[in-house]
C-alpha cells in the first residue's frame, strides 16, 4: 500500500481585491520600456489578460468625452457703410449681416455668413456630428 499526500481545503477561497494604487503600480511596471506584461502578471499572481483589462478601464477613466458646452465669442456686427441721412421708411426691414464661425477640435473652421435660420444651423451641426 502506498501513502499519498492529501490537501484538505476548509474555507472558501475568495477573489483578491486589488486597490487602485496596486493596479496602477502594476500597469506602470508593464508600461516601462522592455518590460514583459506576462512576467509582471505572473509575479503578481494574476493572468496577463487581467492587466490588459485594468489598462482598458484606466484609459476609459482618463479619456473624457468632449464638454457639452464650448466657449462662445460674440462679436459686434461689422459696420457696413454710413448711416442714412434721414429716418428709414417704416415698411423697410433692416437686415443685419451675421456670421457664425465654429472652430473644430481638428483645427478646421465652419463659417456660415448672411442670414442663418435655425434649420440651416441645425443641418450644419448635424453634418459635423455625422463626420
């Protein structure tokens, strides 16, 4: 008869909880030049895919969406010619020159000049969002 060794587990093994600082420390080690993510994961007792998942989660936290509101500069309308000598007739509407300029994060600019109604402005913004 041969004797063999038997290991009895008496408690439930729970998942290890990693603090944010521990995760960031391991990720910093893995991002160093010449470092092997597999070796770092093995030395910490985790699977290498866990390091990649932590990196993805960290990147999602760092990259934030564009702000909902951007700064707007309102400039006074440009003077176009001199004022008339007499009063304007009542039935005549005064047209104001207007220009809307939107500067994109890529550095491109969208300029809408003249009378811009709400429908035109919504169409321009929708076209930018579709890009």
